[in-house]
């Protein structure tokens, strides 16, 4: 076959050579000259600038939409900052921010984004130095309080047993949400703020000027008359150098700082999850709290109970807890409701009822999320109701297991004669 | 690239109105001078390059494409590309070899472009006529060959024409196509098989193939 093809090819080539292609050489050359002149006059055209421009545009677009990596965090001992951390530790973030947890604290870095992080403080205190940037978004969740930060330094404490929250601004401002303080309250340096949930009391301590006052605000509980303001109690809270000032309403300055951003379009549970308890309660009452309680899921009932408790509507909290207990007795939320009921009863001084509720919670959820706190409250309730020996026995056992647990100092004092 | 130095060129046609023979002009300027002139767009050197090499380029295009109506345009395109890429010429082969490789590339691009258009317009390859005004047995045979070649994949067609029509060795064909000799061998084998099958069905070529088979 190859030979035949070679022969055929030769014949074709011979034919082509015998009939040369018609090409007007002069015309072809003229065309070529035009091309030469054009490229001679024109600077050498390369695609590089266009390619570079295209690459730059693509990089710009991709860079704009490309998700930035989240901040990284490093603990001194190299442990995982996203697990619960007991005790003092310093967390260094890649944006230069620093969180210093105090001894006997329980905390963790819950989430990290490119713009910031969310720190959960279950108990104890921490100082945060957040580096300010235009889009910084940090949050510290201390118990039921949320501190939103855009670049500042502050110290905060949360005592779950005493239900006391403290915030000391060192620099800048934060926006605080939580019970008693209202939906959103701006707190600026050098302000100090102390919130007590039972009885509901907000103390604003201003260290400067020297004559600065302590503003103690007794917030009435919804659905129940507020106890009268007790100046003696108020004066007991601040340092001796600070003069007390009591009020049943926020001062104009405080009111100005307190920004309410509620809109009707926001549902009660959105408010509740954002720790805007007054707004959540207002929305619940607007749409009919009893109706909502009647048809709510176990999760929503628990959220209503929490919201009502922290928003100061004890009656609604009780209704939600009763509904949960009666209609969803086997749910996980019903077990948590036992703790919440015990917590509320303890706060009100209903110690026998608190003992029953907390005991029931511990028997059903011995390793539950609130087991440690329930143990402490149960011991305190036993002690306050006169069951000293039983309280000491439980305190001793608790301290053996949790020598640095919450309220260890307080329980230690129970053991002392 | 020693292969390039052995690359056989298309035969120089007989006397015509074309410029003086290559040898005469080559003595005047070295290849390095010609390439430098292309790079700097020296009009007189560019003219000279065109005059020296326009014929080998044209013949190579015709070998691959046959009597193609776009031959003149492709010819121009080869020189334009040479002008644009002269800066990249490394001098490791003869200028003529380099221009022939550009011509093969241009022919390849044109064949591929046509294949795409054909696919888009649903035009059968045999519908594309072999453009020729000549008549006679040799002409009809050439038309038949290019009609069959138009049904071959582009690379196989180029390998076939370089090897069997132009008469290049496999090494030379590989240099012109910018691939290895192994690749050329593979393409040639496939092209032969395909061409053989097609030729057996073509009245103008059947006899040639069958007589070869019987002998």
C-alpha cells in the first residue's frame, strides 16, 4: 500500500508542479508591505497589558467575593480554644486581639469569622482587647448578656449563681443586650455597669469625675409590681467613694444611650435569640402570649420561659414552664425546665420548691448542661432552708469532684462551722 | 533540531516571472541578517524575505490543502505570522524550515476551522469541491486524492501529504509538524488505513489501490 501511495503522491505532486498555483506575487508583496509598515509604525503590540489587566480585574473580583479565612486563635498552652476552657488563659487572635480569661472562668471561642469571633463566658470574668477595624464584629456572650464590640477594651464578669453581670469599659464603646439593660444599650469607657437579675437592679458606676454617681435602676418585673427602690441596697453595691443615686427610670442620658431598634417585622423569637428580652416580651404580648404558649413547641416554650424570666415577666415564665411540663413531659426541654423552675424558685426565696425542682432535674439529668450549677443551687437552697447537714454533705462531695468549680469558695464557707 | 537542517523543501518550479533564485539572493544577506530585519521590520529586508521564500511557502500550502481558493490569503497569513514571531526565532534551524513549519501550522488551523464550520453547517466533506480549473486524468486524480483527504482528520491529512505528496521522510515530517516521529508514524498508519478504505470506494482511485493489492 505504501508503494502505491508513494506513487500516487508523486503523480499528484508532479501535477501540482506542472500547474503552478496562481499567485500575484507583486500583489502579495504589497499586502505584506502594508503589514510591515503598519507593525513598523505601530509600537509592538503584545497581549501582555491586556492579559495583565484581565488578570487584575479577575483577581479584584475574585478577591472581593472570595471569603476571607477566619481569624486564627492561639492559646498559651496550645490547647483548643473552641472547647470549653476552665480557668485563666490568654487567647491571642490573628488580628491582634487578645482575650484574657480570669481564674475560675469557664469560657470558649464559640465561632470565628474573618471579621471577629464570638466568645462564650459561662462563668467568671475576662478582659478583651479587640483591635478596631472598619468591619470588626466581635461578641462576648456572658450568660444572658451579649456584648457587641467593634474595637475596644473591656472587662466583663458573669456570676451564674448570683445572677450578677458586670461590665467595665476600659476603652471605646460596646453595645450591650440582655435582661434588665433593655434591648440595646451603648456603654462607653470609662463606664462601669453592674446588673443583678434577682432582684432586678442595674447599677451604672462612673469613676469620673470624682463626683460621679452610681445610678441604680430597679427595673420592675413585667406583670408584677416592682419592689420599692432600696437606697441602702444601692449604696451597698458601689465602692465607698461613689455616691449612690437611685432612680426607677433611666436618666435622660441613659435613655439616649439606650437605643431601641425594635421593629414590628421582627418576631419575638428573633428578639429573644438576640437577647433583646424587653422587645421579645413586648412582641409576645402584642400577638398574645397565652396563645403563643398554647401552641408553642417545646423549644419555643423553653425560649419563652427564659425570655420571660430574664425580661422580668415571672408569670409568663411560669406559664411556659407549666405548659412544657404538662404537655411535653418526656422532652429534653422539660428536663431543662426543671432547672429553670428551680432557678426561679431559688431567686424568689422559695427554697423548698427550689430543692424539689433542682433535685428532680439532677435525678433526670445528672450530667445535664446545668448539672453543676444545679448542684450549687441545691446546696445553697438546702443550707438556706435549714438543712445544714445535708447541705454540708453535698457541698463536701461537690468540692471533692469540682475543687475549682463555680462557687467553690462559697460552698467552702458552708463547710466551715 | 538537526532534523530541520535536513528538511527537504518543495522543488523550485521552473522559469517564471518570479524573483531570482534563492541561492543568488541568499548570498547577499545571511539568514541572521534576514531574521534581524524581520524583527526590526526593516522594509527592504522584509521584501527580500518575501521574495526569497514566497514560493516554497506557497507550494507547501498547496501540498497540504490542494488547490484551495484561500491559498493566497493563507500565504499572506504565513508571512504575517513570521513577522510577528520573528523575535522568537532561535536560529536553531534554517529560516526556510521555520517558515515551512509556520505554513503547516496555518494550513492546520485552516483545516480545523473548516472542520468546525462543516460540523456547524452540516455540510458533508465531499460537498467541498477541489478547486481546480485544470482538466485531464492527472487533474481528476489529484482532485480525487484531495477529496478523500478532506475526509481524514486534520493531523492525519497533514502527515499523509507531507509524507506521500511532498515526499518528506518521517523525520522531516515530524519537524514540520512539530511532533515526534512516533506520532507521525502513528498518524501515517491511521491515515493509510483510512485512505485505503476510502479509495476502494472511489472510481478514480479504486483501480490503483486494487492493482497494488493484487501485485
